[in-house]
C-alpha cells in the first residue's frame, strides 16, 4: 500500500520507522533484532536508507596505496522485501542520485516494482567521503527533482529505451525530503522552499522532514510550505538523543540546532544512561505535541536505538 493511502485511511496520527541496512558482514538477523521491539507498535510503514559506495585508499604491502570501492551497507531493496515478507508491513526504500547512472536507477526501480514495493523516497544523497561537494555520476542526476522525474516517467510507462513494445508503467508513491531548518547548501529558506515546491509540482506526494528538536521550527516550516502553495502531507522526522557526543555530532552531520534547554540538561547528565532518559523524555514531549497538532505520521529515525523509540511510542 502507498504511504498516501496509509495517511488517507488512518483515523489519526500513525507511526513509521526508519532503519539502516546492516554493515556488510552482519546478517539480516541484525535487522530483525532491531525491528522486533518496534513492530508491536504497528508502524504504517518502514523506511530503509540507501548508502552509496565510497572510495577508500588501502595500503599495499609495499607501502603504496590502492584506490578501492567499498559499500559498507548494501542491500536496501532486498532488505525491504525481507521486511515485507517477515512482518507484512509496507516498506519505503530510499533511492539516491549519487553513484547511479540513469540506467542503474531504472534497473533499481524495476527491481523494486517486481518485489511489490509501492513506495520510494527520492533523495539526492550527500557528497561522497572523498568529495568536497556532491558530484553526480557521469550522466546521472544532479538533484532529487531529476530522479523524481525519472520515477514519474516510469510511472507513465516511459522507459529509457524508447523502442519497447507496449511497456507498462510502475505505480510508485513518491516522497521527498524537506528541511525545517533549511538544507545546509541552500542560500536561504525561501530558495530552499522554492525547490521543495518544484519537487511537489513535479509529482512528490508527501514530504518527510529532516530531524529537528524544536517543534516551533517544524510548525513554522509547515506554515511556510502551506503559504508557498505546498499542500501535500508533511511528515515530521524525529530522532532521540542518547549520548553526550551527539550534542556535537548531530549538528555537524545533519545541520540542525539543539535547543539550549535540551543541551543544558544533557550537559548536566553524569553519564549516557542519564542522557538517554533526558533524550527520550524530550522525544516523548515533542511527539505528543506534534500528534496533538494533527500531523499525519510521526516518523522515527531509530538508528541503533530501537528500544528508546519503542518506549516513547508505547507512551504516546
Ligand atoms: C528524510 C531524509 C532521508 C534521507 N535518507 C538518505 C539516504 O537514505 N541516503 C542518503 O545518502 N542520504 C539521505 N538523506 C540525506 C540527503 O540525501 C541529503 O540531505 C542531501 O544533501 C540532499 O538531499 P535532497 O533530496 O534534499 O536534495 P535536493 O532536493 O536535490 O536538494 C539539495 C540542495 O540543492 C538545492 N536544490 C534543489 N533543487 C535544485 C535545483 N533544481 N537547482 C539548484 N539547486 C537545487 C536545495 O535547495 C538543496 O540545498 C536523507 C535526508 C532526509 C531529510
């Protein structure tokens, strides 16, 4: 079922969870162990992130370096299918521009279609670790909107090869990312919103936001989206803080602010067990307020901390 159908058929706010594929070498049980405590909360759908290959320099025996391509977290498409099969829940694979040619993208979409997956979250992806800014694959997509257009075309039966006989279209429900605190590369919020509206006008059916820790940022973003003519559902993304280290890692990685009240409380904690308690109380308060405001879905980034999220969702 499509994300938009889950939203339109729900009686109130539903929940969804986001997971990462396991590090290469760890089996699918890593995913099941992660999801088991979360599944009793009956998520409407589960997102699985996409991780591109990276170039690393491996030292040879003679002291010189060899450039090697590695993918630490492969398997997004197959993990989605395994989760659907095991838990009978819909999945939303993420699909990115980085590292994909148009042909790779079409093949990935067809694989997802054959697996019976109805949704995709389309993203640009960040710069690879060895790049200073995002570089598309030669001939690949530069922005999420270009990838989005390819999915929309495929939904209309438009393949890259024009001479196919009677091609059938796919039926993907397409989501995109939005940034309550602005995407870090955008010159200002207005320009970022303009590009977000372009994605919606091009066929995006809902928006999932970057995480935020101050609900007023989300409410302002929602208001600005509506004022800009963006009418699709906006799903808030939420992530618990569970360690002191995250006070610097989260702003650096995701370009979001942590409110002073929360950071002060965390700084006063004597260990990470205390931080987890503060972080989960904050997440619960955020979730309750967002739910009361009528958001369609509460989307949790569960990365490594499924029990914290399960506990919060259980108290909603
Ligand atoms: C909910 C969510 C899930 C994510 N999942 C993943 C994942 O699984 N894998 C992963 O690698 N990354 C993921 N990311 C990170 C994401 O890839 C990065 O934030 C990336 O830097 C931007 O992606 P985007 O889709 O928002 O890009 P875009 O929409 O392309 O926007 C990127 C920047 O370009 C600007 N822009 C947009 N369109 C244009 C245009 N036509 N011309 C000029 N400028 C333009 C925007 O204002 C913005 O500053 C996720 C992010 C979110 C919020």
